């Protein structure tokens, strides 16, 4: 799990850097538009594409840290063994969902590459965004699968919302 956590951290760092670059690009474009009338053409397209990739890049770290919200209204009074079993089932479901997303994103990326589709204004190749999303989605699936099989460490933090 240590290697998976390291990879998840690297994905989160990459997502953070990507978001900083988007923010700086947006600032430069807005300042230029409001002062000199010049702006970065297609900044909106690049922001959208980068935000999608950043979301996917944050997912492995969220799963590794058990950062998903758990609403335990029905299980608050269940035994620890029952809650641990439900956590494992939940992790298995996340693994399946992320595996499905990775598979379909791969197919979408291959289709975008074959058809050479691009964004409307800049013509930025869409397959690049898909390529950036597949590895973190796959990593999230693997982390969740390991958590489902191996269980969670005792006392590991989870975000909980009690209703």
C-alpha cells in the first residue's frame, strides 16, 4: 500500500500544479483583457480540460485517505465487524466504478485519437485529456480493490457525516 499511497500523492501534487497553472493562466487572461484588450484565446477550453484532468488526479489520494463522505445513519449502532464489512463492500464498489470509468475513458480517448477531435476554438486534441485521466482512475480502482481485500488499518481516518 505504501507504493500506491506514494503514487496517489504524486497524482495529487500533479493536480495541484495543474490547478495553479490554470489559475495563473486565467489571471493573465483576465488582467490582459481588462487592461490592454488582449486575452488568451481558448483559455476557457483549456481550463475545462485541465479541471477534468485535475479531478481525476485527486481521486487516488482521496481514496487512499478514505476521504469519501460516509453517511452512517443506518449503521451507526452496528458492530465494528459489520461496519468493517460494509466498508470493504463500499471499497469494492468504488473499485468497480473507477475500473468502469477507466475502461470507458480509455475507449473515449482512443475514439478521440482516431477521429482527431479537438476543442472548438483552439483545436486542442481531446485525446490528451483522456490520456491524463486514465492512469489516476485506474490507480483509484487499484487502491480501492486493495482496501476491499486487505481491509483498513485500525483507527484510520474517514470523513463521516452523522445524520
